[in-house]
C-alpha cells in the first residue's frame, strides 16, 4: 500500500516567541488594571480587556508543542491530514491543528512461546524476540483502528494500540514460518533442507521478512526478529528424547565397531608380517570374534586361558 505521508509545510514559529507574547500580554494586563483605577468607567475597560487577554493566552498556549529526538506529530485540521512534523525543539503552530504524537524509537517485544506444528506435524513450542519501530506515521495512525487509540493523541495509548497490533501479527507470522520447516534433521526427509534448529540465521531472516509484510500496513518496521525459544511440546518431548538418545547410541556404536575392525585388521597383519604364528581361516575367524567381543563390549571381559594341549 502506497504511503500518503508528507512533511508539514504550514505556518510555524519558535515556541519561545509565543511564550514571550504570553508574558507580554500578562504584563499588559497588569498595566491596564493599574491604569483602570483612574478611569471613569473601569469596569468597561476591564470587561473588554480581561476576556480578550484570556482568550489570547489560551490561543497562544494551545499552539505550542515540544518534540524530542525520534518523536513526530501528525497534524490534523478538522479531519484533514496536514502533514507530519518531525523537527525537534519547542515550536508554535496553528492552535486549531490537532497534534497526534508518535514515538519513532525502537521497541522490544518478547513473544511468549506458543504451541505450533512443524512441517511434519510435530507439536513444538517456539518463541521469539522482536525489535520494531514506527516508520510511517500516517499509516500507523490512520490505517489501523483500535479501541485503545485516544482521540486526544495520547502517546501512551497510541503506543499501546501499536503494541497490540504487533503482538497479533507477530503471533501469526511465527506460526506461519514455523509451519514451513521441520524441527530438526531427524524429522527432515530431505537432508539439504534447512530446519528450525540448524538454519537459525536463515529462519530469522525469513521471519523478519514475513513480519515486515504483515506490519507494513500499519507503517511499522521489524528491525530484527530472532527465535529465542525452541523445544518439543511436553506430550512428545520424552519420546523425542529417547529417539535422540537412540541416535546417539547408534552413532557411538558405529564409531566403536569401526575402530574395533581396524584394530583387528592391524593385529592380524602384524602377526602375519612378523611371522609370529600361522593361523588358518577357522582360527582367524575365532580370533576376530574374540577381539571384537573384547573391543566392543561395554564391560570389561574376563578372558579364559586354555592351559591344556
């Protein structure tokens, strides 16, 4: 959606000038009140001067506004958007303009872990941390609606509305991304595909792009998005742990057998090359069997020595 935001180019002046004018009006009122004592009809002079001065002070005071770094105000004239004011400092603008303040500072959102299904259908728990900020003031104020948005442009209520929108969209984006990938390599039929555990950087980048697509309608930008919690759901965690233990045991056994075979081969080659003993095929098979039992056994073996003929 194309942005309709533009910078405010209307009347503006330093707020200190307006403040000086207010003080000048107050001083003038004091002088007029003192002079009215010598007039024939002081009530007529005061009846005109005091209300006019009061209205002038209100008129000057309403138009003053202060902007700190990374803040902006959307100026609206009776429902007509007049632009976004971003210049820091103390300013005075048309007091008939309503000023909706928006913070442009970066904010953190820690999404609680939610239960989703990965691509293989396994229930998992996944959470993330999101860093976001308002990028387009017009979209953020006028493209989304919330019951918490204040008509007076209160900064706290406005940011709460943004946080509510970000929370809902972050939940939806996290579910979408998690459902497109497998949890780990064990549930991944294609070894070349990235998983939620192995492809952290790629997954985070996809999550960030997905969030920006969803948040762009509200003029909000996802600066960074990272998965900070990932685990199997409790109902299958024990089963998956046993599977991981089994995979670890198998891998360890394969390593042990590989080493045992190489050691048996080395022993047979040395016996033959050194001429220690000549073994027929039957005795070689028995020797290989005994060595494999000794090398692959989990407990220490107890050899039996034949002392007979």
